């Protein structure tokens, strides 16, 4: 399952529900190491057929659109009832899960032992310096 905002480790594909006698149709593609999926857009005629078969809305472009116009052409949603509605992009807001405090698993004993050894080393060092003088 792909979680909004989480990068996919490899390319993933989401398909429309499979229908007997029809090939699987691609819905969304998530490129490797990205958190945003790319919705697949179908020509209007094909989108109407697909929406009727899978019983879900499909994103479409007009049939007469040329490839160079894809970035500027208005998109539409084709419903299973073959209605054409304007496309409104969906935005997902990932909700942060409440964070529980981590259990205390570490101890202060190694730190205190290191400080004790360091103090003893310092004391012996000072004594050695005092005896030299």
C-alpha cells in the first residue's frame, strides 16, 4: 500500500479493478523514489468505455488533442454513467500519527563509569606532576 507523502522504493503501478474479458487498465504510476503518483489520462472515447466497464471515474482529455497540447488542455472526469465533469485535482494531506514516548532502555551506568575512570586518571596525573616538582 502506498502512503501519501512516503517515497516508493521502486516503481509501482495501481490498476483499475480487473473485469473479466478486459485487460487491466493502469490508473496511477509511482516513479521510483518519489512520493507523488502520476494519474494516467485516457482519450475521452476510451475513458468512456473504461469508466462504464470498471464502474469508476476516469480522467480524460478530448480525443482531438495533439501531444504538444497535453500540458495546457483542460482535463475532464468521465463517470460510469458517461457524464463528463471538470477535473479537480485531489490533494492528500498526510496526518501525522500521534507519537508515543520511547521506553527508557538505556542506563546511566556506562556514562558514570567513564566519568569515574576519567576522574581517577586526572587525579593520578596531577599526583604525578606534583611529585615531579
